[in-house]
C-alpha cells in the first residue's frame, strides 16, 4: 500500500473509536449562552490524554469572560512536533447555540440512527474535534519521516465572535502557526466569508396607563418606525452583489425584540438586537455608520423617543490569502479521490473566528466533516446531525493533506 492507502486503512480500522470520541464530546453540553464551557475543555483534555495527547489548558481570566457575557472558557492547544518546518494548526470550536425546541432526538444523547449521529454540535463543530484528532493520529501511525508540526486548537468562543477563543490565543502569543485548516464541511473548501455587525438598539419612550395613552410615548411604535426603515434597507441590499462564489449580497436580521411591562401599559422601552452580514467587498466602518444614520433618521420622525445604539460585535470578513494555495490544492486533490467528485472553492455567508488567523497573516481554509449545506445538517436547528460517512471521508482527506504538506 502507498502512504495514502495506509492512512485510509488506519482511519477505517479506528473509525468506531473516532465515533465514540465524538459521542463523548457531544454528550457534554456547551450552550452559549450561558457559556460555561470549561467543563467541556476538561473532558476533551481527558479524552486526548487517553490516546497519549497532552492538551495545554489555557483558561481565559474569569473577569474577562464575565465582562464578555459568558461564564467560563478554557482553550486547548495540543502540539505535535516532528522536526523543522511549517506548523499547521487545526481549529474547531466547542461552543454552540442552545438546542431550542422541536428535537426528536436527545440533543446531548449522541444517538446514531441510519448512519447519522444526532446532537447539538454534532455537525458544527465538535465533529471536527474528531476529524482533526484522528487525522493527526493517522498521520503519525505511518512512522514516516515528517517535517514541521501540527497543532490542535480547540476553542470556545466562536458563537460570540472568537476574541476569547483563537483571538485570545493569538493575542497572547500562545500560537503562531504557518497555515490553518478550520472546522467546515466536506464538499467545499471555503476560502472567504462574510463579516458580521451585531448591534443593540434601545428605544426609550414614556410609560403610561393604556387607558390614557396620550400621557405617554409608545416606545414600541417608535421601534416599529425604526424596524420599517431597517427592513427597507434590507430590500436595497439585494442589489449589492459580491464577486465571491457562494456569497450573494448583504442582509440584515432583527433576531430579538424585548419590551413593555404589561398589556395595559404603554411600553416605555423596547430593545432590538440586529445582525448585519457584510460581504467581503464592504467596509465595516461605513456599514456601521450607515445603519446608525438610518436609525437616527427614522427615530427623528417619531417625536418623544430617544435611542441608544450599542455595538455588540464587529467581525470582519475573511479574505483569502495567497499562501493558502497548498492547502486548497491538497484538499481538492484528495477530496476528488476520496469523495469521487470535485471539491470546489467557495465563500460562505456565515462568519467565523477563522478571520482572526487571517488578520494575523495566517493563510487559512475552512474544511471538515459535514454536508453540502448548513441547512442539510440542521445546524443551529432541532435534530442537528452528522452523516458518519462524511466524518470518515473528511478525516481521510485531512490526513492525506497533512502528509502532503509535512511528509
């Protein structure tokens, strides 16, 4: 057998073990919020130690985590050094949105049914804790002379933007890889993604009894004027197109509205939380200034209200760096061989913490275990699942890629 066949054979022989590894990770909740994710890092470190991998534990200071709106974060780094040469980092995040309603399977049961593993984060992105760990083990099983090294980065802040995940590791000089593969899906190599601006808009009016509404100022009616102005912008965004395949146009979503005290009280305060996705061609500062202007102009048409605007998150888009070509070429070559089809490059309308590596000059791609689309996996919805055959094949692609770059 050649080296690729040996890698594939090792992964096939250890695949049941890889699935059990993933099940153990899914069974420890990491709902964010509230974001008490240190226990999952501890469990991950235990699982890694059982296979002979020592994970460095890097807890983020408690006050920083609290100020961020979370409860606990411990990021992990596993360093596997083989000799002089490039360091390839493999990053996946363990934090995930809460399961929500409508599940037919236990969101933390990690049940397997019809070749699919069900559970919150089974697809995004605890799956790639397994992909990357077992690809690295397969690489080492060859006993071949290797150069450079691999680092596993398992972090816990992607859902809130990544600043206390990869951002914290990079800022504190705990890692400086030469290349990065980050958690993704199996049927495309993602080289670019949208940016994201999240804002909190608080509309203040004046509470009053519903029987005498003229003595108050209805914050909800004021908020409705602002919402209509924002949604009008959303229609305009459809004419702004991106040149990046896989990314269409900017869009805006108001995902949360809170306000009022009772049905018989004129609302004195309403809070809106919005999410504005930015295509790679847009300037984030200009986008934010435009939204603030739209809100201010709309508010000015409704006498009596005042508005506070607070930025919650500004995540830049990911731009492809020229140095990512060896990663792209290797993944496409082996994806074609293992999956039997072309694995195209594309952008994604998602935003990720991979941008933080790119901002520090680390060429990166997004690739891992998962379906053709987020929708197919039910990621962030009820009954999230991973097709286990995608996990097997993606592990082979990543292992072969590591061998090409380090062998």
